C-alpha cells in the first residue's frame, strides 16, 4: 500500500499546474504570485524529487525559499508536516 501512496504523491507533484498552486496558496493562506507558481511547477516537473526522503525534502524546501522567500518555505514545510500527520502517514516519511 505504501508504494501506491508514494507513486500517487510523486505523480501529483509532477502534474501540479501553476493554477493549482495558486489555488492551494489561496486555500492555505500562502502568498505567491503567478510567476512564482510557474517557476515552482516547472521545478517540480523538471527535477526528481522524493518527498519521502529527508534530503530531497530539504532540497525541495530550499528551492521553494529561493523561488519565493524563507517565510513562505517555512510555512509550506509546517503545512506539509501537518498534512502528513492528519492523514496518519508519518511512517512513510523518514
């Protein structure tokens, strides 16, 4: 089951559109603009990211901080942890 969840998460990350990112940003009270959403979506599509690996996650949030700012990246990281806990998926993340 965990491999299926991992595949779904990775597929979703690769397929996120700038419009979806803007929609999620609004839903979760993040401040990003269209240019940033495009850059984030491009980064996710063009790079191999394993959000289940701590090193990959760290690099992903560092890149998010470069694209947006450190406060936004920290907010995203906190939300990421909250979502993982809310779904009881802590065991999948190293």
